[in-house]
């Protein structure tokens, strides 16, 4: 950090020095230009007076030679002014761009740190609890019921690990080599099943699903779209209120554009964070103070998969509180 401060100070000093130098050079050029003009016109005047062509200063000012000299002098003055302005402007733009890049670099470093902290935690805690269960099995004779309970806990932890590793792999894949494997999907049934599964997983949460009468069929990648829906719904649970209500709406407009909307009544997302949450590893808040678990990969994956389906995802505020994610997918070509 201290090095950063020193670097900033140094660069500010250099910029300051350059500005002063430009100002000084401009003033110098201005005066030299004027001196040159005065000297030239004086020389011409003396010559013309000697030849008897002009009598007074006023006569001389009327001559073509003087007019030309003056015009050139004025032009050069403007040139100097223009060039210094262009120089200063490019300096300012350059400094602004460098500064912006620098700040982005710092933010990216912070994100990587966040990611490393959260991923370490996320990987280590399930491994630690599975290890503990296995150690208990070795050390102690346990009743069947006890064994059952410990085993199902350990299984849950392996699920968590599995999800995490899947997310990591999927994120690496969507970045480089993801091409949706297109199948015909009946969206009503597809979303209905996912919501039912999550309802079983989170009995306390109130899931709603509004769908049109007619079937909505698309060509899409089942694995990818499952990950989209699960990520959005899991987020809605994770960042939900005390008594979470999550409403999913599926609809298709006259033009065939399909909309999938997931609305929650949770903590919401501040406006200035809204366009950042789709970045890889980005999580709102700070790793040291945050209580929810996660890696910040979820919405990155969601966005990439939606884009690969030529769709778009938007995030809005829900009222009175919470967040709405809205996915629109283009009409079927078929
Ligand atoms: P992961 O999904 O990889 O386990 P994550 O949930 O933190 O981790 P994302 O799903 O990418 O990561 O979400 C990024 C951030 O956006 C979250 O950390 C959270 O701060 C915010 N966020 C996402 N969904 C919601 C929501 N429904 N309500 C409020 N905040 C949300
Ligand atoms: Mg998530």
C-alpha cells in the first residue's frame, strides 16, 4: 500500500512538473515570437525609411510588408496557443486513462483476494467436516441412527463440494469453450421441476411459479439453463428476507420473445453494484464482513450462458424490497 502512495505522489509530481514546463515553454515561445516580430518589422522600417519609402511609423504600418509580418505573427501566436492546449488536453486524457486503468487493476486485485479467501473457506470447511465424520467412525462404536445422521451430513458436504467444483469448471468452460448443446426444452415443465426440487430443499421458503396456459418450447442447453435457474433461485434464497418469497414468472410475448423473471423480497442490490455483480468473482460487500457463503461465480456463469443463448439478463429493484432478475431469450427460429 505504501508503495502505491509513493507511486501516486511521484506521478503527481511528474505531472505537475510537466504542466509547469508546458506553461513556461508556451510563455517563452510567445515572447520569442513577439521579439522576432518586433525585430523584423523594425529592420524593415529602418530600411524603408533609409530608402525614403516611408516617413513615419504610421506610414510604415500601412505597408504591405508590415501587414504580412503582422499576419504571420498573429498566426504563429494562435499556433502556439493551439498546440499548448492540445498538449495539455492529451496529457490530461492520458493521465485520466492511466488512472482509470490503475484503479481497475486495484479493484481486480481486491476481487482476486476476495475470491481466494472465499474459495479457501468454501473448499476447506466441507473437507474438514467430512474428515471429522470419518474420524469419528474410526474412533467410536456408534449406533445405527447416529451413523445415519453423520453420514447424511457428510453427504451434504460432498454435495456442496461437488457444486463448488462444478461451478469452477463451468466458469472456466464458459470463458473459453462453451457452446450450448441445443435440445428441445419444454420450459414450463423444466422450470417447474427445478422449482419443485428447490422447494423440497428449502421448505421454509415460499416459491411461486406463474406460467401461461400454452406450452413454451425453446432450443436450449439443458445443463446450462439448469445452472442459470438454480443459480438465480439459490441467490434469491441466500440473499432473501426473514420469510423469503420467491416468485418466478414465465411468459412469451406476441413476437415470441421469452421472459423468465425471478423476483425475491430480499436484501436487494444497490444501484452502483448492479452492473458489477455479473463479473467473475464479484460479490457485494467485503469478504471479511460478509456472512453468506459463495464465490461470486454464479451470476458470471448465468450471464455467459444467457449470452450464449443470444439472450439478455437484466437486474432491477423489486418493490417494496428485493431484487428482480429478468432473462429474455429470443424467439425460436424453428
Ligand atoms: P456463488 O453463486 O458463486 O456461490 P455468490 O452468490 O456470492 O456466489 P453470485 O451468484 O455471482 O455470487 O452473486 C454475486 C453477488 O450479487 C452476491 O455476492 C450478492 O451480493 C449479489 N446478489 C446476487 N443475487 C442477489 C439477490 N437475489 N439479492 C441480493 N443480492 C444478490
Ligand atoms: Mg450465487
